[in-house]
C-alpha cells in the first residue's frame, strides 16, 4: 500500500495536549479527587471549543482518571482503599515485567538512567522536602519502566503512576523519615546493577507491598 496522499503528523492534536494538561493537574492535585470538571470554565481556560475538550476528557474517562455521572457531569475519580491495593498489585505486574527485561541485558543502562532520580531524592530528603522526594520517587519508577524499552509497558504504567499520586493525595509521603524513602531507592538501584535476579525481583515486590501497608496505616489515622 502506498499512501502518497497522507502527510505525516508531527504535532500533538489539541485534544492530546489538553489531555496531557489535565493528567498533570490530576497528578499534582490541582484537580482533586471528586472535583467536577466544568466544560465552560475549562474551554475558556484552554481557549478552545468544547469539541477537543470533550475528546480530551473522554480519553481520561477511558483511562479511569475521570468518571462520568449521567445528568451530572464528569468528575475526578476518587480512589478507595481497594483501588489503592489494586493499583499497587498492578504496578507489581508492570514494574516486575519491566525489571525482568532490564535484568536480561540492560542492567547498566537502567542503573545509569536511574541515577538522577536517586540523586534528586537524596538531596530533597536531606533538606526535608517531602514533596520533592515524592516527585523523585515517581520519576524513579517511571524511568524504571522506560528502561525496559517496552512502549506497551510504558503506556500501561503511566496511568498507574498517576493513580499512585492520587492515592497519596495530601500525604505527600508515607514515610516517617523521608531519608528512609531515599535509601530504599538507592538499594533498589544498586541491586539492579549487581544483584541476583530473584533477589532484585523480591526487593521491588517488597517495596511496593510495603507502600500499601504504609498507605493503609496513614489513611486509618486520617479517618
């Protein structure tokens, strides 16, 4: 098939750009769980018609970040404790798969790629900046999946990582001492470079399982 009449697409569509902005706002907490999205206000904010805005919001509905209530509108999804558990179980599968691909010949590349995230986390921890530590934590796990070089795993991980931020909400971190949070990621990075494959996999699984336990405890204290 020769498609000589079709020009290549070099830029994101308006709907894609809006979807990216909305995802970031949800991840950062600018759009809070349960908050309703007003079409008129958002269209005015983005200076677009309602068509691309609706397309963008439907993309996020399909990703589970937004949900629609008939005759009421579209809202930012609120995650229950069961959702939190499901998010982290799903991350175990995705990140475990990415780790397996890394350990099969990409250890050094992953180790180097994870360096800036670890450095940022340690620096932020030393100055007591829990928000920056959480940002670096998110970046670490994003880079971990990207280091697998699997675009499908990267796509699957994107929504899960955003949902992780939604799980955290205003907590910023579940660690009593954020230096411990940084130290865990340092150990995981070092294990990726030199550790036994089974031990590295167990370390990642333990890290994600421990996050669920911490979130359960923190949310219980808030209740």
